[in-house]
């Protein structure tokens, strides 16, 4: 009876377990067409080929030697080994950073918890610093005299007054003068005739009022004489907050109350003039008329029986003389009446100055800027009886 046998395709021998040969001998497959070693690899066909196949069927294809490919694979394996080693080192470094970050995060949490304590210590030290500075200021600054009038016309003088009040030194009268500026053409800037406006005037007044029990005389001439159309620089708010502590007010007619015994009003426009005409007052100590005020305002006030002690006309030019004289006409229509005139920052020429005295012959006092030779000469030539007085701090304080 015949039996089936299994032969090895490579050795052409029957499998024999007694032969003690390996069941799988190392061998290489041959080209099935040419029976030659498959030493090449066709990249285009992705298959192993022999030398004859390379010259025939695969002549136009891309051919690589299998040994070269195996060598490249070994190189790639070496590169990957280096990459793995580098990545491992990086991973170790990142792990260290993560560990360090965890420690820093805990440290930051501790600092955040301590922040309120640090802020409290900072505020305490700042308060001690301010207190020490104030003590030093009291010891080093020149104090104001006791029982004498104090004239404050600058921030430095304000600080001196505050330091003196803090030392229980009291004046007989406290005056704050924030005065005007006038242009100096040669220098091209604003310079004061006798003092400069006080920066932070409202804050300074509030601090003075907190330490001084008496009333304060405020002459805010920088605001009272400001050019037409400019804001009051916060003077209205100052008056609203401290009106009960001020012996006089320098405001628009809209802020005047019935109990203002020393009233100083600035008119900027027709609406201000109409409002002023409705006020229940009979005397205006100082009345400032900015350009733009109607020229019948004087007639209106005169008809209502209002008397004006002193008229202010800032920034007057030659072409404004007719307007000014028309306003004053009702107050200068007879020889028994006299006019006090204040001309801050006037731009009159010699001709304009002469016209002023000719149109208003009953000027009794004219307050002018320093070195106003055109006005003093016109006064001497046209109306010698008038007094020309320079707008100095001393002379302005006589208005109080």
C-alpha cells in the first residue's frame, strides 16, 4: 500500500525525523523565472528581483541592492536609538522641572497668603513716613506770625500757613490771593504782574478750612479776570463747598445767593447779564464784564437801583472803548458820580487810552498793569484828577 510522503521543496528530500536535521534549514529563495539569487529590489514594483530581471522586465524601474537597504536599515536603527536616548534625557529634565514647579507653586501660595499682612505693614510704614515728614516740616519751615494777617499767594506760602496752623498759631485775618497772569510779548509766555495762580486752590482751601476756625478772604482774580470763553477752573465748585467760610464770593450771577453781603460778579454773556438784572441785590462790590456782554447791562442795572463800586474790564483793546463807555454811561452821566475802573491785561494804545478818558470823564480811580505809561500819560493830559494805581498785591488787598 503506497503512503504519501512530504518532501522539502528546497532539499528535494523526504522529511525524516531520525535524520536529526533542523526542521527549517537556512536558505534563500530564488527567482522563479531565472532561478537566480534575488539580490535586488524593484522600488517601483515593490518586489525582489534577480540580476536578469533587472536587465529585462525591470530595466526602466528604480532598482536598489538589498544589502544596501539592509545597511541603511541598520543606520536608521542606530539613529532611532540616539533619538530615544535624547528623548529620555529630555523627559528626565521635564520631570525635574515639574517637580521644581510643584515646589514653587506651594511657595507662591504661601506668599499669596502672606500678602494681606505685607499690605498692612506697608500702610503702617507709609503712615509713619507721612507723619515723620510732617513733623520735620513743622520743625524746619518758617512759621507765620501769631495775631497778624496772613497773605497766601503761592503753594509754598499755603504750606507754611498749614504748618503754622498745625502748631496752634492763628492769624488775625487769613487772605488767599490767587491772581492773574498777563502776556509778556518778548518772552512769549504768561508771567504774573505780582504773583502766580495757586495750583490746587480748592484742596488748599479745604485744608486751611479744616485747621482754621475763622472766615477766609479769597480773591481768585485769576478766575475773575480770565479771558472771555474760558472755564472758571473749578472756582464754582470751590464756592459751593466753602461758601459758608468765605467772606466774599467771586462768581457768576447764577451762584449768587440773597445773603451774599460782599458780592463780586463776573458776566460772561447775555444770559449772565439777564440773570444779574434779576438778582435781589443793591450793591455789587466788584463787577467784571468780559467781552461779549451786551452794552446795555449798565443801563439795566442802574434802572434797578444797583450800585457798582468797582468795574473790571480785562483784555481791553482800542476797538472796545466804545463798548466799555456805553456800559458805564449810566454811571457817569453826571459830575456827582465817579467810577473806579480796573483794566487787567489791557492792550490799549496811546490813542485808545486818551479816548477812554475822554469818553468817561468821571473816572476817579484807574487800576492798571505795571509800566502802563500810555494810561498814566493819558490820565495826566486828559483827566489829571483821576488816580492811576498799579495792580500790585498791596493795592489789591485794599479791596478787602
